[in-house]
C-alpha cells in the first residue's frame, strides 16, 4: 500500500515515516500544503495522513482541493488541534478520520489499515481468497491453515491484490504501490515476485489476465 504523509515538523514526520514503513506501507512525504496538494492530485495513494497547520497551504484546504478534484483516497487528519469543532471541520472538509496529537503509533496504524480496508469494501482485518488467508494486522499469510513464509515485498504484493479481489491489477500499478514508482525495471521485477509467490502458494492462486494484469479471485458469494 502507498501512503502520503503530510507533516511539516521533521521529527514528527520522521516518526510517521518509520512507523508506516514498518507497517508495510510505501511512504511519500510532503512538508507543506502546496506539495501535498500536488502529490495527491497526480499520484495514486491508498491513504493520506494530513496535519492541519501546514505552511503555504493549510491542511483543510488541501483536503478540500483533493475532494473537489475527485480524489477519493481515504484521509486521516493528525493534528494538535483536538477541539470537537476542529474535528467536525475536518470531517466536513472530506477527511475520513481524525486523531489528535500526541498519538500512539499502534492506534494510528490500526486506524489507517481500517480506512484502507473499508475503501476496498472490506471490514475484517483478515482477507480471504479460497484457502488463502491474509492477516493484515500481523502481516502474515496462511494456506490451508499453514503459515507461508513471505518476504516483505511478497507480502505487500499479496496484500494489495487481496484488497482488490477479482480485479486484474497491471504490473505498473503494483510497481507504483510496492516501490513508489512504475518504471519498467520495477514492473519487470513484479513478474519475478509473482513467480515466487506461485511457487509458495500454488500456480493457480495468482492468475494472469493477458494484457490486463494479475488477480486474486474474488471470494464466492
């Protein structure tokens, strides 16, 4: 999953980037509102964490501009402003959640993961595709109940496909969300990652739609 962190305090920004990276996210950082607005307008993010007191353009204006432009990725406001009126203003501007500083990293990660799941139409922290179960809290996968040993990149690829069941995801999109860009070299690396996962999970677990991408079958209704 790819996340945008919008924070002008370098200490807080560094802590957020470390925590989100450890939780399996590819993280971009914007230190002011103008850069945040631009990044969110041109890049494809799964979630954004936004401070309100930003230089050049305040956080509420950034969120409003994103929503006015049709950018629908979930947004969590993380701000020192903890009054209920600030929270109402943030939600009405288009944010999906609001946390006041100081915060606990574990709670922040849990809320972010919940936002990403709900944006994908999933409510449970455990994602299923046939005999495959992915625990997004522990960042583990089991096949027929047996734990599958995965590298961080293998897990992130599987996790992204599981959040988009039944949809063929192009290699360039997977590259963008695993590496932070969609250049040809990284897109080619996706093919090798998929091959490794098929050896561990079985050849039919991840399917290929020629010319479209890779998919995990949607769970039966």
